[in-house]
C-alpha cells in the first residue's frame, strides 16, 4: 500500500511523494490522518538551522486521525476511534519511565522529529497504541491538533507549581505562550499578562480576551505594583530571558519553555541573592496529554481562536515558502486531509 506524504526533500524544499506503508507489528496502530498542525519547530527546522530536521524526512507531530488497524488484540477497541497522537515515544522500561517521567526518557524519540521516525504530514502514520488518546468527535480534526501544544502549556504550569494568588507574566505570545495562558485559566489563575512585540500576534491573543502588551509597556505596568511571582519564558533568547529577571519579584519562579537560543547567560546574583528559581519545561507526561484531550472536548469555544489557517497537503510546500518569506501573518496553520 502506498500513500501520499509531504517530504522535506532538502532544506527549505518540499514535495508530495508516495511512500510505502511499513509493516504493522508490535503494539502499534495504523492511523488515517485527518489533520496535522505545522509547529513553529517545523518551520525553523525546515531550514536546517536547529539540527532537528533532516532531508528525506516526513515531519508533523501534532495530529488527529482515525485508527484503522492495530497489531495487538488488546488494542482492538481503538479501531474506528478518532484520536490524537502523543508524538513522544518512550521506552517505558527505564527508571524515569517507571516513575511517570516518560517525557524525559533518555532514549525518547519524537514522531516527525527524530531521524528515521516519519511523522504525520501524510495520509497515514504508524504510532504506538499507548500513545493514542481518544478525543470527542465534537472537536473538529483541525482543532484537535491543538492538544499537543496545549499539553506543553499545561505541563509548564504544572512545573511552575502555579496556584491561585500567583501573579503571572508570559513572555512570548505565539501558540505556546497562548497555550500557557489557557493552562493558567484551566488551573484557575486569571492574573496574567502576555508580553508580545508583534502587533498582529496581539490581535490573535485578544480573541481570547487575554491581556497582551508590547515589552516596552512592562515597566509601566509593574512600576507601582507587585511584580510577577511566576514568569514563563516562551521565547528563550537573551532578550526574553533578561525580561524574565527584570520584571519578576524576588523569590519568583522562572520557567524556561522557549528554545530560540541554545545558550543563555544567567544573572547569578539575581538568582542567588533574590532566591529566584529557574525551571526547564519541555513536553508533558502521557497523563497530561490524555487529560488535555479530555479538557479540550469540554472547552471547545475557549480554544477555537488557536487555529488561524487551514491548507491542503498539495498546497503545503507553498505555505512553507510563505513562512520562510517572513511576511505571512498567522497563528497556527493546519494541513487538513479528506476524511
């Protein structure tokens, strides 16, 4: 059996090609893809700058589809179900996996990211059955692709130990910053500000009724008020990391989620003397992913602003070219397949 896939043929070059279906074995499932979102990491990775995407690769790790086949009889109940795919494949045998930290498994692989593990910019993908979360059919396939970034935001909030009474600053108003804002609402913390320099992104953020401001206004906001007890850096460069310290209170927790820059200078005096805590946050546990799929089914209207554009696989190469040009204003773009 052959099926169509969007292939990164060379850096910044895509083509729709036919691929052969691998043998279904182990505890895996064959999923017919309905929709896959284009992550910011796909856009940056496509030019080779991150070292995390490769020529001849099928990317795509934020997907919704229907289970067509399973290889293990115990998983037969999944056949015909609409699911979202947790792209993080862990060994489930090591010490970390056994204590519920499978998201930092030392041998983890990511569908559509790890070399040799093709992703969901395709009509079909094979994934471990345990990585599938059934999602309400009231959630459209395009909106269902938000489960992955929403899980990233939720895990960051869990890492922060966010509680009612915390005052929050979110630096970076892209999809992950928005996902963190939605996670704040999810745990009952509504006192947050999103710092975002791009006016068009602030327009998208306003659809949630979240407060967003350019970074230049932060000094005025916190001039005569208590500074944030928790700061989420959803960018991860020298400017955003500096703002995290400049606008956080003493004893604050700073959660580094963004990965724009591989190395950052730490202002050690502001960490030690003011007892700030720096925490890293990467993906999510399997439970957080599945809980988020359930949560989305109950909060469809709240999350609907997340998706800005929908395209087809045939037009996806053109869409990636628009990303690289840098003039396209978007929030989240989804490649939709015919059901």
